[in-house]
C-alpha cells in the first residue's frame, strides 16, 4: 500500500506544478477513506460504545449492590457518626449556608458547646445539601434523610467511573473496565458506602481516586487545564475528609522518586507545582484546616519537594542554554545556593516543629507513624475499634482474591515502567503499610488493590486470548489460499482507489482553472494502478516470504502458551471471578448491610429483630424535658442528640479529652461519687448499653476498661489495676471489690438476677459476682425489651429534715468547744 501511494504521488508530481496544486491532499483524503482504515475506525467506535455501555452497567452494579440494607431493613441512617452528619445536613437545608458556617451547637458537650461550622469537614454535608436543593428545584419531593441514605451508593458509582479513568491512563481501556468492576463490588469499600452509611468516606474515596486520575492525566499530557482541575479535585478532597493528608504526602513522594530515578520532565513540573500552590491556598479556605495547611508537619514534605523540584528545573534549564564549561560553573553556584536555602528552610521547619509538644503532628498521624503511640499516650484513639491493627483474615474478608492478583499487577506495571505505573505501585506500597496499622485504612487500600488486580486480569486475558488466536491462525489449511485471499484483498483495495479518488476530486475546487486537467490526470494514474496485477514472480516471492515466516514459527510459538493451557487459564480466571462475585454479594447482603441501630439474629426460634436503641431514644424524646441533660459513654453522643434531641455531655467528636475522662471517672467510681460528678454536670438521666441478656458483645461492660484508662489518664486516683484480678478483667465472684461497686457494674446488672435467677451473662459466659443489690442515688426509669438499653434518673438530693432535740447542758457545750479547738489545731493553715 505504501508503494502504491508513492507511485500515485509520483504521478501527481509529474502532472502538476506545485504540491499545493497537485493532488497530494486529495490522495491523503482518499487513503483515509480506504476500506481497511474505515473498517478500523468503525471498529474503534464500536469498541468505545461497548466500553461505555459496560461502564454504565458497572455503575448500576455499584449502586444496586449497596441497597441490601434498604431492601432487608428500611431506609435508615447507620452507625454513629452518620447521625451527626445527618443532623448537620438538616440544619443546612433549613437555615442556609451562612447560618451553617456560624452555627454554635449548645446541645453537645454541655456546658462547653461546639462551633460546628469550624470543626467539621463540610464536603459531605454540602454535597448532600446541593443534591437535595437540585431535586427540590426539579419538583422531586425527597426528604433530606432519603438523600442522605442514598448519597453513598451514588458516589460509589462515581468512584467506579473514576477508577476506570485512572486505570485507563496507566494501562488502557481493558484494565480500566476490569478495575472499575472490581471496585464496584470490593467488600472493603462496601463496608463504608452501603445505603445509610452517611459518612465522610462515602464521597472521600471518589475524591481520592479522581484526584489521582487528574494528577496522572496531567503527568501524561502536561496540560495546565488538567493541573488546575487537579487542584480543584484536591480542594474537594480536603473539604470531605481528613485523609487528604495522604494525597499531599503521596504525590510528593512520587515526584521525589521520579527526580531521583532521572525521570524529571516539564510534565512532572506542571503536574506538581500548581497542585502545591493552588491546592494549599484552596485548602486554607476550609475552616477546619485553615493555617494548618502550612503550619503542621503533615504538609511540610510537599513544600520541601516543591523546593527540590525548582532546583532541579533550574539545573536543567541552565544546562540547556549554557555551554558545558559555563554549565559546570553555574551548577556549582546553584548547588551552593540550593544547599544554603535548604538548610535555612530546614531550620525554619525544625523551629516550628520544636515549638509543638507533638512535633507538629496530630495524634492520629503520630499513631500511624508509630503504631504504639496511641496506646501509650492517647487511649481515647486506641479505644476505637476501627483504629486497631487488622488481622490476616480481615484482608481476605475485605479484598478477598485481590490479595493474590496484586503481585501480578505489580509485575505488569514494570513492563514497561512509566511515571503513571510507578505512581500506582507507590500508592499500593504506602496504602498497604497504613492499612496494616489501622483497620479503618483498609478503605484506602481497596482502590489500589482493585487497580492493580484489574491490570493483572487484563494482561492475563490478553496473553491467554492472544495465544489462542496465534495457534488458530498458525493452523490455517493452506498457505496458498491465504496468498490468494491476500491477492484478492489487494485487488479489491486497488480497484476501490480510482472511484474513491474521483468522487473526492469532484468535491475539491482547484486553483487556476486546472480542475478538469487534474481530474484527467487522477483518472489516468488510477487506471494505471488498477491495471497492475500481481505477476507469477511476485506471487512466488510472496510464497517464499511466507514459507520463511513459517520456518521461524516455532521460535514465535515459544512466546505463547499451548491452547490447552490458555483455555485452562481462562477457565481458572472465570472461576476466580465467580468466587469473588459470590463473596462480595454475601458481604454486601449479610456482613455489612445491617444497620447498627437495628440488630438481627438467627436462632432456633427463627429470625429476631432487636430495636432497643430506637425504643430508648424515643422514650427520651417523649418522656423527658427539652433541656434535660443525658450522660452516656461518648460512643452514643451523636445518636442521642440526633434521635432523642437531648443535650449530651460528650459525643463522638472526642475533641476534649478531659470532659470524656470526667464521664469515664464517674462510670468507674462508686455510686455516691458518681452521683456527685453527674450532679455537678446538671445530668438528669444516665443510660448504659448492656448485652449480657441477648449476647450483644459491643456493650459498655466490654468497653469499661477504656473508660478506666481514659479517666485514669486525667484523674490519677483511678487505677486500672484496681479493677483487675491477677491481671484479668472479671465480673464474676472473683472480681475485685472496686469492680463490683463501681457505677457501671451496678447500672448494667441491676435486677439482672431476676431474669433467670442466676444472673448468667451470655457475653462474658459466667454468672455475675454481685447479684442482689439496690441503688441509692439512681432510679431505673426504662429497661428496653431485650435489656440492651437501661436508662436511669439521677435522684435529687434529699431535703434536710428538722427533728426535735433535747436541750444540751453546759457539758455538751464544753465538749463541742473542745472538738472545734482540736479541729483548728489539725488545720495547718489555721492561725
């Protein structure tokens, strides 16, 4: 085809004066209308449409697989933190954005209160509020609660789309579709994005992946437009979740890796420099971040790499414009100035870090860098179950077979290694470390595992199907038939050229009135080309070439796999995918769909529903005064405020450790001292969560040691050893007297022996130690149906009763005076 094009081009040059007047543009257009190229174009368009349809179905799958909680139960908010987000969204939709920024909530952290607008990440709330406003503008009458319930499934579909775009930039469309399908069903992501899980991670994972996509896109194209969009995506991530620090540390690490490995380019500069400048300025606009964007150690790595990047860029620029001799002199100057500047910047950073007691790091960041830090110094962080290190079975539960595909994906990223593929590998390595420190960050590992697993599946399927195709073509019946077919195809292509050229030539006006002349030239040359037929000698040469190719065929077959092995490999991948789909559907339907506010269980008697939480909150809402204060452990603060609409002492924000320690001390103290603490806080009602009757393990008795540790961290008279017998935590007859007399024990096990006559605790699997006791300063007002919530009223102090006494003589008066003198002598401050 190339030879025919050259011959036709020579014919045009012989019959014309200049390239502008020849028919070269016409020939190019004719070649573009070649049947083979047109068929390829149609095939590409069909592939694009098919990929779009598959991606659309994947988004539908990502949305629908998260609806089991609504189908099996009802449309309710799950867990604890989502109730606070729901309450804030309600306030936003009722009062507007300006009132939201200035909202001071006096229903929480009594008597301190909390400034909501300056202490929350507003991305989730603003997103759901915007969706609600748009739907109402379109006359779609949905409640705020309904929008909040379905926000997470909607953004799960968006996350699948973002994962497709990111993986496509790294390894192509096939890998992108595979990665999107995997992340749509991965259990780790489902656990935080089912319908009703209205938490920050619902939108943050989409923002995380989309920010990475725009960074890689800018890295591949060097476009300033994508760089600006990347800064905006990073801003949305900052608004959505505190995990944005992972982005602002991972991207500098990748930039530094590219510089060290000699992969610096202008595209790398464009991808990173605008992100640091614009991203930091935008992040500082978020009230909860503010000047922390430039004052905390989590952000210093980005600034340091920013300086290094400019030094390297200056060195490359000088090298390009100067001679080698002058370059050496300039390099010495730049290096010396760079070293001085680096030391100056390092000194400033060290001074800022040294001024902070935590060296500029937040408590959660330090617990990630040092897994033992929280257990040593911040027990309130260590007390949260999702902040604990994961076990090996949790990896299989949350990412399943992806754990076996990820290594293959890493190998595929190195063949060949590019800037984008090295970023994905670095993303995986860092996310694996952080997920090993904190089980909550398995959520960050999930996109990386899906991307690399998608790459591995795509490369494996390409290799296996290519092997089958190769063996299919090598087993053709005869070589001569292929030659004849090739010749016939050539004839068809050649015969199609004159009609194509002539039809196009009629549409193109030519200069100097040479239209007819050039048309004739085109027709003659095309006829000459069409008359050329392959001779016997040329056929013989083609046959010899194909025979030589067939002789070298065994060498090429070494690069493929046998047909049987390829078919078995494809079947194994299908079985592996089926197992993954079955596991993900089970996890979505059973493991992660149950809302914590409504519990279920299967026993020999059948299916049981435990709705004790809503029963207790409804009782508080309808049977207490509007300004009554309710005390409990901080886990239930958000739910109490949102569902019972009552003022709480502490909640899940955990910003004031002393206030939480006060409540923990009250729960750990004897009844009299606890009553005094609660009275000083104006508490009217206290409730505890108890699971001893139904076997609910996440009750307050199992959390009690954390109350002791947190309270003892502020009030030294509370010691953990006083509640342990030989280092063991017990509630049976061998429990310590301190444990048996503390308020938590009494509120949990009060009248528990009346249930079965023994007081058998199904969670601890033992009989309680102290069974028959009475409460003096607290009054039971509600025990729910399954004893899971127990509410007590704090009794008022008893009135003083005047009684008649006999008149005392002089001896009694003298004795009273002598006692007062003794007390004065015992007081060292008395005069």
